């Protein structure tokens, strides 16, 4: 019996590894080039898209913020002990539109009530460090925006904060 030699690949057939590389690699390369052109801003300009929004924002001068003082507040914190711990807080509200200042002054009693109620439930350890001050600021901004709707308070500045 004669032994047959093992079959070798036909030199006329393309190898499957090169074909896969072409089928997968070329689209990925084109996508990468397209993404690079898009994010660099070349492709949007070639397609006729302009950034009109950025030009409008740059042309519009930003009005300086307006500040409204909140009267000094003293609140006893929830210490959980018989010894009371007090917080003295003096703040300013930063608003973007000067015309909202009068609306905020009219809502000041409601603001003070919301602030006092929130402060009385706080524990002294919740105010420790910059993270505690940041959380207090965020909570007060949220509560203040609810009280002065449709006006908007953009920030609360702490002028004085003493814990005794």
C-alpha cells in the first residue's frame, strides 16, 4: 500500500488570518480616523456644522452675581446628650439675576424657618471638616431653591460659622 502525502494548503487560496485582519482591522482603523477627525473639529467643519452656541455664549457678557444677606441664625444642634451644642451661622445667598433679590427678601422668613429646622436636626459630627461644610451648603441650597421658587439661588456663602 502506498502512503499518501498529507494535503498542503492550496497556494491559490487566501489564508483566513489575513482575511480576518482585513475584515476587522480596516473598519476599526476607519472608525478611529473618523473619531479623531470629529473630535479635533475637522470633520464637523467639512460637513458644514458650526458651533453657534459657543459664539452666542462668548458674545453675551455675564452679569455679576447679586448677594442677599440672611440674618444671623443661632440653632441648638442635636447632640444626643444633656449638654446643648449651639451653631451660630451667618450666610449670604448668591443669585444670578438681580431682579430676583426682592422675591428672595420677601421669602426670607420661610428661608429662615427651613434653615433652622434643618440645622436643629444636625449632629455636631456631621459638620466636621470640609466635607461636612460642603454637605451643609448643598442641603441649604436645595432647601432655599424650594422656598424661593421660581427664583434660583446659585450658591450659599458662609460668612461666619461657629460651633460651641
